């Protein structure tokens, strides 16, 4: 078990890097969560009131950081994963989000 003081992102990276995947494969895996976070934040932006400039600025800044992370992964050789893998990861993400919401 990983120490509890690690962030969720650090734990994901720790688990991924313990595998025997190549750098290219690791970069592929890192691209998926960044894209999902970007999409998730974009959804929050559409739900925010137009006049809530402060919250919009924070969410936009978070989205920009995630975009930079994704671009970095692409520069390191990330490529698109096969469609079935993407669907499985998206489903796993929805399950985790639902469980976290209910806990």
C-alpha cells in the first residue's frame, strides 16, 4: 500500500511506473486521465453561471494545467490507445466517480 500523503496523481504514476511498460506506453496511459480531466472541467464551466468570474478563472486555470500535462505526454511519445481500451478506462472512471460521490 502506498503512503497516504501521496496525491491521487502521484499514486497513479507510482503504480504505472512499477509496470514493465515502455516509456511510450506509459505516456499513452498518462494522456488518457489528462484528457478526461480536461473534459470534466469543461463540463463544470458550462454549468457555472456566466457572472461567476472568480470560479470560472480557477476552473480555466486548472483546465490549462491539465492541457499542458497532456501536451507534455504527447511530446514524450504518447499516442492514442485502441478504442476498446479507451472505453474500458472511461467506464472505470465513471465507476470510480460514482463510488466517490456516494462515499
